[in-house]
C-alpha cells in the first residue's frame, strides 16, 4: 500500500499543528487542502506541498485519492463535514469539540457505525507524555480508586474573539474551547465513568475587555473588539455513577491575579497533579511522599502531543490499532458540556438517565 493521502479541511491556525505533524510522518502524503478563503488555501498548499486545493469541502470529499481528512473548521460545521466525510468513505480526525449538540454527536456516532471508518476525536492532551506516564501508574493501581478530580484553566484576559466569540459558530466560550480539554483529561484518567448529574454556572459579566492595554493575548484572524456572544467563565461539579466527582472552572476573562492551569486527581492509595507539572503523591512507611518522574516534559508539550495524536490516527487508518479517542468519548463529552450549559440556563442540576438525553 502507498502512502496515506490526507486532506485537511479548514486551513486556520490550528491546522498548522496538523500539517507539521503529518509532514513528519513517513506513512503520509499531504494531498489536498480546503478552505473557504482561496488565498489561504493556496498559501497552505504551497507551504506544505499539497497536490490540490479546494474552496468547498464537498469537492475535496469527492476526490477518490483522499483516504483520510483532518477537520479543523468552526465547531458548527463539524457534524455536517464529518458525516459527509464518513459517507464518502474517508477516515476522520476531528478537532475538539466533536460538534455543538448531543443530537449532532449521536448522528456522527451513527455515521461512524454505518461507514466502518475510523473517527478520532482531537482530545490531544490524552497524547501528552505526562498523560501517558500517569495513565501507566493509574492502570497499575498506584492511585487506587480515583474518587475526586479538579481542574482549573483560568485566563485573566484572553477571549480570542472572531469565531471563538460567536456562540452560533463556536457553541460557547471558554467551557467548550478550554474546558473540553481539562474535563476530558480528568474523565479519561478517571476511567471514563458514566455521568450521573451536573450542576453548572456560566457568567457573562466582562465581555471582551478590549479596553485593556499593555497585556497581549492570542487573537483570532477575524478578531472584532466590539463583538462577543459567549460566556466569560464557567464552573461545574460533575457527579459520576461510581460516586466520583469532578470540579472545574474555566475562563476567557476574569479578575484573576494571573493565568492558572492546574489539573489534579485523588485516589484512595495516592494522588497526582498532571498540570502544571506531573507529580505523584503517595504514602510509604507512614510517610507522605511527593514523587516527581524524570521525564523530558512534566507538562503538556503541544508539538509532541500533536505529533503523537497524528501518528496514532495514521496507524489507526492503516488498521494497525484501535483509536484511544473514539466517537463514543466525543458523545459523552458533548453530554457533559451541554449539561453544564443547560444547568446554568435552568438554574438547576441536570440529572442523567440511561433513557433520557440532555435537552438541546
């Protein structure tokens, strides 16, 4: 078999991580690129040596040479494009979040079953070295039963604007953009327990804060200082059927002293911090020990993480392994994210039942 021919749909900023990782994989040829902005599609085609470019994803999917696609578009197009790609017989790597609603998530799940193709959700932090190392400790029962986890991803200032600030295109703000990563990281390491109930809050008090001077932050290509329809921050407590709980808070903007990124898990035999640095807490000879592994990167390394994610996807497409980030996990994550938004809107806890889905 020749090289896997990849098409990348959406040539915005995150696509560069995909392109650069595909370039370093010897099993892959970057074959086609699609972006609504023809100039950008052409620029990326020249930069990464692709054979073809398109301005509509349907044309790319009609190309029989394309074996697999990375979908790096706005969240509101994820379901439509991924379902079309699966129906066209392509393997799919889709950037997180899977989509915007639980209903869409189930439609994608059905399309995966019907197609028999690989769909991998872009939960890239699962592929960090710190995550992989900690998971080995967890799998060998070093932490015992994990009953509590907490995660914070706080930006004092950092609403990227553009489509990130447009609820129609993004589905939400920091919860769906940043929260998805830390919630998934905890849930994955906790053993992916089933959700029982969610109590969540979202706040829209500060807006873009485009008046702030002397403090820089990432801005989307279509940043508009006067436009914002997403929340500033969100928090939630998530209860699982096995009795475990997860507490999270995330923000694009908050009157906070500094940026904070912290993820911790607690079990009945030991605990662990995975961010900002991997650290294990254990007990030996009636003494509590803080144990830090000697590894190249104690926190998440974006370049290595993306490379590992892309390499994993390619090997799944080639039939060498099963993805560790399947569509079912994307569905569960949409239940959690939509449940937090629903709880905030109703001011009440959302209960989950086998037969009852969270409302859209």
